[in-house]
């Protein structure tokens, strides 16, 4: 029975504990090192620390670097790590072996693939993206528009949509590339990867997917969708560590023709010949740039050991149970504060996160004004429930199925309710100030 | 008295031990964790492990990531690390505070500054570089030539020189940018930074310096030279760890006008406003791209603690003593194997490394053929003396003054002599095979 469609079901903490007891993924919680007293609902921004990571990074530092020194480029396989770890990410996104490689940041990886994709559609002068993209995607595309469009006398044009429903309004034979984020970073709204890709292809354009909020959270089938390029992040649901390397996916059919923008030596066909001229490596390796940041790569390597054991269907099932439970509890317990669930209520359209917003204004239920999402978030963080806030008014909660439990969800809503009921969010220490990350 | 110009001076191991005893930098050796029995002469490729690094990285992993979680973006100052560490690198290269920021790899950082520099000289269609650059610089510049030149109807032209003596042959009013490596990665030959910069400016072009083999090895005075842009590496002499982040220097006078290629959100003026349009940050921060790889940044942070205590004049003095001693011992003890010192013998023209090559062919001193540099290098590595080999024929030895001693130099040459005299380099296990890193 779906919790979200069963408001008549009485849920209490014991119900949640029973769901935890029956959870096939419950054992993964022990593979993470979360601080005591914390309910961590921000794994969609920075994933939790896998318990095995510190020892693995220390081994790389002490043994591979400290003792192996320069020899580790061969002996420890350092040079091939970006490709080797790419192959381990591939099953998480419906990609084949040899189609994925690590990049630097998602921003620079998007630059790499957006230039390459644009070059595969010469003469077409438009890049389509969406207003709700994580902003760096739009910023990076501005750079691509200027550089990649210069040979036709000026920047490429940008067309922005608000939703996949708008796609038909902007697609035409002048569109080179469409860059969309599979799961929206604010609302968790999820696109139909296959259907959007199909529509973009019908217009003769190429499809670039940003999987930052998808990988490790929802099923992704790039091969099934027949997409062209993708990039993604490993420090969110994949738990690779702060700023761990991005990844790049290039469909095998494009690899021989795709020309990246950053033509560094690690993407060269024969990097150790030290020749004068650039020649791209075979396959996705040509999208590599320079020397990988190997301590951060080591963090990712340790986290991928966890992912090797995850059943992705069970992951999605638990993710939906968690978000449905959260939505249901918000609906039933927070209704009097006029809380709006901004994320899609339809499971198929929702990633693994839920965004809330306070509606209304003026007096309501005896309270003098609407609660402020920023202050409420600070107050619950002060109580150990960690989500985050996105201006102007969204409280975000991410549900990483590997370490978030049903009782965590219960406790989070209980703290939210208590903070709202006792108005502790009004304390001056929770007032907005400065930049909000 | 200069060792290199005093072949009559009798040097023995006791002389070297006396030099070590009088070495004002000798105490730094204890701040590195080098394996027993190793003489490490490859710090010009990958620096040694500072003793404090493992604990610092572990603290970042366990406390900042594991316990602080997303809060560390503010509480641990993660967002500002690339600028904060840039300010700590600045004194090592003659830069002011606010002029240096961390990048991803040196390859991607060169792309960033080369596009920006080219844009500051519109209409000029030539980029000058040199045949002896580390190849990724040439490869990256090919990418820049194509993208940044497109608005004038085709790629920018590349002109390559062999030495600064050739500069006048290629400089003209069509040259936009000159990209040179201060210290050559193969031979250690060092350019006159100020003089070359002056000549480039006289031609109306901008000067981009690659400091990969300079920073932490030789004096660098970018401000004194009046240079325009620079990039460099932190995993060689700075000991930041394998693949630790590059840095970017932009002279203050260019910062307001310079437009980088990769316009990511970490280089945005107001990254947390999440606006639709790119607006560059003030100052060098606009050269940032995406989220920094913070475990690798942590490695660099620990190594910069060491550098905060280094007297750079004493560093250069010791560096020259080490390279002069090495050259002198090679001249006196290895002469019968026809070893050529490829690096400049003039101190002012030499970085902190020395390259050797075997000359001649056929019979010599009773040996049937010339020694093979690759095999000799493998043989001495097998004996614990770690340098490296660069095709087709160079044996490279780097002398990182913080952890290489005069007795190390003695022992290295003694092992070289023994390997050559006993012909152990002829053993089949030292034959060339496959890629050489």
C-alpha cells in the first residue's frame, strides 16, 4: 500500500521502526559514519562519509604516495583510475563499460561535453536549457555559446524552458544541443529521460543530461533512452567526499567523432610519446584533461565499494517509501502551518528529495505570520535535523536510501512540528544573514 | 667556492656529510616521510609526503566531512579555500595577496588563462610557445587556437621556438600571447623571466608563464618581471600530493578585464544568488570553475604549512649546491662512460634538476656499447635511487632542497657508478617495455 495515497493509515514511530526492521537496505547504515544525534537529510548536497573511506585514503597517502612515490603511477594504476572508476559508475547510469570517465568538476565536464556536442551539429545556432537548472550549467553554457559560436560570427543563442512541456515550443532545426537536468536540484522533479531524449532527437538535436541529482538516487538508463552525452556528480548520493570528481558519459556511437574543448595530455592517444601535436585518445578517455586529483579520487574509490553491493531496484523502492512517508507526515502533522509540498506528488516524477515552502501570510491559526523557511531550517539544524535552504523560500530535504531510515523521517517531522509549535524558529540567532550555502 | 668550477677539490662522502651538518635547511628532512633506503631524486615529478599530511587529511575527512557534513562549507571555510591557499602560494612566486587562486589541473588552468589572455589582444592571430614545452601545454593551446580563433574565421596560428634566443624571430605585432615554461621539464634550463617578459611586452603581446618546475625550486618574481598570467603545479616541489590542484596567477591590473573560458559558479560574483546569468567575480576568483576537490586541497594545505617556514634564498643556495655537487661528481666519477650533462652548467640558467644522457656508440673503455639511459635508470631505481627517464634518452634527477641531502647526492652517484661498472643495467629485467611514466 502506498503511504502517500493512504492518509487514513495511522502512522506512528512504531510503524516507522517496523518499516526499518523490514528494510532490505537497512544494513548499509552501518557502512557510514554519521555523527550521533544527527538526522542527515542533505545527502543530495553532500553525501555522508563511508566508514571505509578514511583508511582507504590513508593507504593511498601513506603507501601509494609516501612509499610508492612516483612509481605508483604504474604500480598503483594511478594513470588509469579515471577510466577504471568510470567503469564502476557505468552500471549506476545504464552505461556500458568504456563509456564513462572521471572529470574535474561537473562545471568543467559540462564545458567539455557541451562543446563536443555543439561541434557535432555544425550550423545549428541554438542551445536549449532550462531556467531551473543548477545555475552553473547556465553559466558554463554562456561560455560555450561564446566560444563555440564564434566561427559563425557571434555567440550561439540560448533558449530556456521551464518544463519538458515547453520543449515543443523551442525545438526546431536550428537547435544543436539540449542540456537538461534529470532531477531538479530544488524541487526534485524528474524528467522522463527516454521521452525527452526521443523528442530532442526527433528535432535532430543532441541530448546532454545532467545527472547530478539522479545518480545513486533514481534509476537512470542512458542506453535505453539512447541519449548522447551526460555528466554527473559523485559527492552527493555517491558519497565520494567534498568536491569528489565529476564523471562524463559519451555514448559509444559518438566517441570517435566527438572533439572535446580541453585537449590535455591525459586525453591524448599516446601521452608518453611526448609529441608536439594533439591526437585524441580512442574512446571516452579523450575527454580527460590533466592529472587527476588522486586523493579526491581515492575518496570516490572507497565509496564505490559500497555501491558495488547495492540493488538499484531496492534503492528506488526505499527512496519512494521515504519520500512518501515524509510527504504524508508533512500533510498530516504540519498542515496548520500552511506548508506546501513543492515536489511532485506523483512518484514517477520525483527524485529522492522533497522541497517544502510556507504559504500564506498574515494571521493564521493564532500565529501572527507565516513561518520563514530559512529560520525554520536553521532551527531544526540546531536540533540535529540537517536539510538545507534554497532562496527565496525552499526548505530541501534529501533522502539517501543507504543511510536514512524511516524513523529518521519520523524524527525529522517531529522536530519540524515542535519547532513550529513552540516558535523557536523566531529566535534572533536564526535570522537570515550573509550568504547561504 | 663553487663546487662545479672546482674539479680539483677532493670530494668524498665525509665532505658531503660536513655540508649536511652545515645545511640550514637540514631540519626540514624530518618533516617528510620518505621510505627507508631510498634516495628520492624525483621530487620534480611528484614531491615527497610531508609528515603532517595524513593527519590533516584525516581531520578534514573525519571532522569536517564526517561530522561537519554540509555545514563545513561555511564552518570550515571550504568555499574560500582556493583563494585562501592561493594567498599562501603567492609569496613563493612574487605575487601579491589576491592574485592567486587554485585551479583544477595545470592543463585546464592554462586553458582558462590562455583564452583570457588571447581575448585581451583581439585581432592578433598568433600564439607563441616552444617545442620543448611539456606537451600538454601545446595540446591545450591547440584547443585554445581553435576556439578562441574561430571568430576570425579559423584557428589562431602557432609559432614554436626552441629557446629564448629565437624570440625576436617570431615576435611581431600579430602575436597575441606568448606561453613559455620558466624551467624546462626535461633539461632544467631556466629562462630569464624578467628579460623575456620585457621583450614580449615590447612586441605588444602578453606573457603567460608556466611555473610547474619553478615554484618551490627557484626564485620567481612575477611582480618584478611585470608578467601578465601564470599557472603552476603544486604536486612537484610543493609536495601537495598526487594530482594536487594547480594554481592560477593573474596580475592585478588585468583582473577586471580578463574573461575566463570556463564560467562556472564558483567564479560567479554572487554564487549563492542562483541567478540565471553569469557575472564574473571581482579579482582572480573569477578564474575558479566548479566545486574544488577538497581532499586534494587538504593535502596541499598541509604541505603549505611546511612552506610557510622556508627561507627562499636559503632554498636556492642549497638547490645550487646540490646540483653543482651532482654535476661535479658526474664529471669526475662517470666520465669514462661518456655521460653528458644536458642541463645548463651556468647556475643562473638552471632550475633544481639535472638531466644526463649517454653519448657515443660502439666500443668505449672496453665496454661493448653505450649504456642505455632507460635501463640504467631502472637499475638504479632497483637500488633505491629514484629519478626518472624521459624518452628518447634523458635520465632526470630532481633535487628538492627540503629533503635531499648532500650525502644523498653522493650516494646516488655512487650507485650510478656501481651500476655502470658492474653492468647490472644490462640485466634483461631492465629492458624497455611499454609506456614509461
